[in-house]
C-alpha cells in the first residue's frame, strides 16, 4: 500500500502540469458543489426566516369548548366562537418554566389573544389582539426587527400596531386609542410602537398589547389562551410536540401540521440542489476517469515492466486507484478552500443583505464535498485501474 | 550440475484458422544451474516467445515447463507472478526501466514489490549492484538522464536484485554500441561467477554469443545445440 502510494505520487509529480490541470478541474467541480450548497442552504434559510421564521414551531392552543353541546354542531358558529372568545388554558402558566427548561427550546411566549376593536376619534377598525409577556415581545416573531417607529416593548397602557392600521386610522406614535374586546371591556392605550412586516397582512390586523392589558380586556385573571414555543431546530418540532403534550397534558401542535406547503417547497428546492450537485460530482468522476484512462494507456509499457518484475494485478490497480484518490483529495481540498474563500464576503448565519445572493457560508458542506469527491475519484479510477492491471505484459513491453 | 529449467515438447501457436502461426513446435530444453547460454536464431524464429514462456509471462499452447521443481504450466496466475518475482530476472531490449524513477529506485523495485516497501537492506544491495555495474556515481540519477548502455546496466542490476536463480535477457545488447555491449556481457560473466546465476541471453550477434559458455539455436521451432 505504502509502496503503491509512492509510485502513485511519483506518477502525479512526473507530469506536474497535467496533474495540476486535473486537480484544478476537480477543484472547480467541488467549488460548484460548495457554492450550490451554500446558495441552496442560504435560500432555504431565507425562505424560512421570511415565512416560517416568524411563527411558532410548537404551539399549545386552548381547545374550544365542545361545540356539539353548546351550538348544535354549526361549524361556522364554532369558528366564530373560538376566534372571538378564546378558550382558557388554566394550567398553562404552570408549565412555562418547565417547557423553557427542555433542551432544544429557544423561547416560550405565553399569550392571551382574542378579537376586538380599535377606536381613534370617529374611526373604528377590527383587530385581533395579541397579549404578549413584557420582555418576550420578540420571542416568536421578531417584533424588534419590524418596529419602524417607537419601541416593541409592551408595558401597561401601551399598544403596538401595524403601519397600515396606523395609516387607516390616521394614528401617530404617542397618540392614544381606545381598545375594546369582544367581552365588552374597554381600555385607553397609548401607541408606543408602529411595526411593518411588509407582507401587508398582519400590519392591518394585529395589535399587540401586554399580557396584563389582555387579561383585563378578556376578563381572564388567570390562565392563557395560547403558548407559543420556538425551538433551536425547527425540524425538531414534530418530535418535540408530543413530548410537550406528554409532559403538560396540553395539546401541543407542530408548525408542520399547517406548514406542509412550506416544507414541500423547501424539499423541492433541496432536490434541485441535489440535482445540481450530482452534476458537479458526475463531471468530477468523468474527468478523473478519462484522465486516468489516458494515463494508464500512456504507461502501458511500464505496467508491463512492473508485472514482469512480479507486481501483482492488485498492486497495479492500487497504484492507479491511489492516483485517483490523491487527485480527488487534492482537488477536494483546493476546491473547498476556493469555495470558502469565495463565500467569505457573504455574511454568515442568514444575515442576508437585500439584493445580494442569499448565500450562507456555513452551509457549504465542505466535508461532504471533499468526502464525495474522494469517493467519486476512487470509483472513477477503479475501471481504468482494472483495465491497466489486465494489460498483457508481453504485448505492453513489446510496444 | 543440476537442471534448473526443464522444458519438454513445448508448443506455442499464435492465432487460429487462417492466421494460425506455429512458432514453437515441440521444443525440448534443459538449462543447468549456473550456465550462461546464448539463444541464437534469425529474427522471427521465436526467441522472444521462448523467453517470455520461460519467464512465466506467457502460457505455452502445450507442453511441460518446470523450474526449481515447480510445474509452471499448472500454476495459477498469482502463483506465477510471485514465482517470477523471487526466482526470475528480466532484461529487455526496449522499455526496460521506469522512466520517472531513479536508477536505485528501479534496481530495488523487485525487492520493494516483495517486501511491500523499500527496505534499507534492499537499498544497500541496490547500491552495491549499481557499483558493481560501474554506476556508483549514477545511483540517484533519473533513468531518463542515462545513456543506453547505462540503462541496460541498471536493468541487469535490477534483474539480479532478488538473487534470482535465472536471468532471461532478450537481446540486451541489441540497442548498444560494441563497447557498451561488451561491458554488459562482462558484467554478466562476473555476476555468474560471483553469484552462480543462470543466464539465458537471446541475440542474433555471433560475437556476443561467443562470449557465452553454451550456444542454443532456435530452428523451425526447436532448439538445437
Ligand atoms: N502475440 C503474438 N501474436 C501473433 N503472433 C506473434 C505474437 N508474438 C510473436 N508472434 C510471432 O511469432 C513469431 C516469433 O516471434 P518472436 O518470438 O518475437 O521472434 P524473435 O524474438 O526470435 O524475433 C513471429 O513470426 C511473430 O510474428
Ligand atoms: Mg525478439
């Protein structure tokens, strides 16, 4: 093995220009592989952060009271009922600390939410009211990041509204509004923050208040209507939800139940990535195979000499497979280094600048790229190496 | 003297049908241990064919071939590969050396194949052999930088590396000028005396053949003499 490695290395250094070009060719394939990995990974991260990123990964929602008994099975009314007067989770507050302590849980947001109306002067708008715990405003959606005026901090007497709603109601920061709930309870609040999420939807619909304000509005001195949980790994949600249910006795639901289409889009994108990366690998394999085939052809007389001197077929195979492996390794390392260098200017960890490619340097799959290239180069060299070993020494020497 | 190589009724036919070419036709030959023999015959008479069969690089169409008591016709391919590594040395006319390796690396190749690495013992013997070939100042030369005569002497040194019982040389001097050819033949005689190695040297040069103790001639696919 060691001696075969020496010969393989010598063959590669004997024609430096040729080896250099070959390694460079492999490196370009690896570079493409890494660049695609970083781009596809970054793109997925971007899509996730722009969509799924702001939602809870696992949520505990109060079960609406049994509709069959109360409302004679009318689904429309049931819907109305659950969205206006939210059911209570009387025990949920006891579990906040417990859920928070679970490994893999990044943030927990206890909430009381329901429907209501914002009144400013003569203007009225229907809103969904979301009561968040002070200090945890950005636990789920990054409200801090979306605030365009004022602050995301919610205190007693403060309300955070969307830019569109502010425009609809001619509301300015610091002005006061009246907020009334479907329970008929009303309170005066000051606009302490205006947010803009961009997508239009929540900007007009959702108003955030403190948990305390929500308790007053919905006459809920205890309990919660919902607990939202963010995980460090959003794909762990399916495993985490039943775990939380078992622990608390409350029904926890993974985001994937409603977010299936996101997952589908992401997997389609990942498939495109696999496709492109496979092509990069196939290019490497073809390049290495053809180069080695040429090399074995050129060295036929030498192979004949080696066989005449008692080198086994296995030894000849090893010499050429090791050549392939060395090319793969060098090309892989060079390509990975080039890829890393090329990705350096892009910001790390999904902090994408608008207008630039959503590339994540951490998702370059460097190890995988090097490993697959090495494997591909070895596989590519097996066939040329085997045919080299089968060379008839007599005809090879006689050439 | 004991018989090192025994060949009986050896037949080698190339091709089949219209292209059928019988080259060796029931050839009998015995090489005694320590003999230096010349193998004569016109071009195309079958000298190289006989040498490659004796060197286990080619199987005869029929007949018996024994060396050191081993039946080399029946032996498996890997057994014959190992056998020639240990017991047979080759010197060819062309394409003799590995061009990307130094003289010493070429010489110790058979030993490195056997041991799996280049041992210090092999290096010492390799250097000694090169010195005996008058190449002590060419030990680390890339073989591409050597003259034709020097290359053939490196090839002889390599053929002797594993102390084989038999060295087969196929027109080793065919490519050399008279002075270099004489030098190579002298070295062969020297090694034969020092190590008792048996040589079979094909040539169509009567003067070279005259330097050998025994002259064999391939005629009509048989050996005479
Ligand atoms: N592989 C082969 N296929 C067909 N014919 C061959 C082959 N090798 C040798 N021959 C033929 O066998 C004959 C003897 O060749 P060879 O042994 O090389 O003779 P020599 O070495 O004495 O010149 C020639 O006629 C040659 O054409
Ligand atoms: Mg010949």
